[in-house]
């Protein structure tokens, strides 16, 4: 059973019969993180389609030599599979994932944490769940460094517009973390965001990335219902060195 992300049909599942036989026509034709030309017969009854042909186009072999990049790629594929609806057009998400996997494969110097946050931000945009972090001049003056964000409404709280509901989930968001989020959201290519981050030479950049990671993690758990453990293990694994265990 193989799950694919396609530009025209979104997430599809195919049954590859006889894939492990010694003389199977599908041996070596597909693997994790491959981009392939796929021919399959659509079946509406059970949602599992029959594959006819599969030809690899992009193998991304360098990923097999860098385990941290494989961890990042695995998380991005899992997140995308959970967020994309079955059999709905997903050309933008297909292009986003392909672009990100290509960078993981061919750019070993990539800042993996910044890349994951950039991808999560644009995935939320494509599925229509991008947080609204526009500030209000009455409720969020420039001297106020800590802002209040409402998870249910997906925006900063404005008491003069609408009062918070009893028990509404809110969290504190630093203005610098908000600025970093806006930077990533406005960068259509990760290269643009990476250049801006490098030009800033901010000594607190690691803390800002951590703050944004926590914010996006809580937001996605609330709206996408993705397991928080998967994301937490990914970030802990990226922080692991050969001489130490995950935090």
C-alpha cells in the first residue's frame, strides 16, 4: 500500500500487487521521497486505486547520506499527508513539497529548523488556515512586546472588537516572534527567507525560532489535529548529536 501526493488528485492510495517479487516490474521504481510518473486506475468504492505503471523522475539520492535531512523530509511528508484531503486538487502543495524536498536533497547547508517553520507556514496558507497576526493600533501599541493570541479564532485578541469566550484557549506571543512569522509568510521561496535571516545577524535567532516553533506547534495541533508527539520527536532528533541523547 503506497500513499502518493499528486497535483491533480491530492492524496491517493494505491495497491502495488506483487511489488516484492524478484521479477516485479515495480522493483526500484518507487521509494520514499521519489517523484514519479504514475498511471493508475481510479476506484471510487474503497478509495484504494490500482497502479498500472510507475516511472521515477527524481530520486533525491543525497538524502540517503544525511540522516538529519531524512528526519526533516519524513516529518514534512507525514504532516502533508495528514493535512491534504483525499482526491482533491493540490497542485500548490505538490509544488511546495517538491521544492522543499529538492532543497533538503541538494543543499546540505540548509538551516533545517528555519526550513521546517517556513514549510509549516506556507502549508497553513495553502490549506486556508494561516494565522492572522495583524495588529490593532488600539489594542497592540508598538511599546507592548507581548501580544495575546486566540487559538479558536486564529488571530490576535482585540478586547474592543470581541470579548474572549469563557475558557477560550489563548497564548502569549512575543512581538519579535510575530515579526519572524510575517517574514517567513511573505517569502515565497525559502532562499529569500534564508537571506533575510542571515542578513539580520540576530544573536537571539535561535530563541526566536524556538518561540515560533512552539507557537506553530500549538496552532497546528488545535486546527489540524496532528499529533504533537510526532513534531516534538522530530525537533528533538534534529537537536541530537552522536555524543548525546535527545532532550
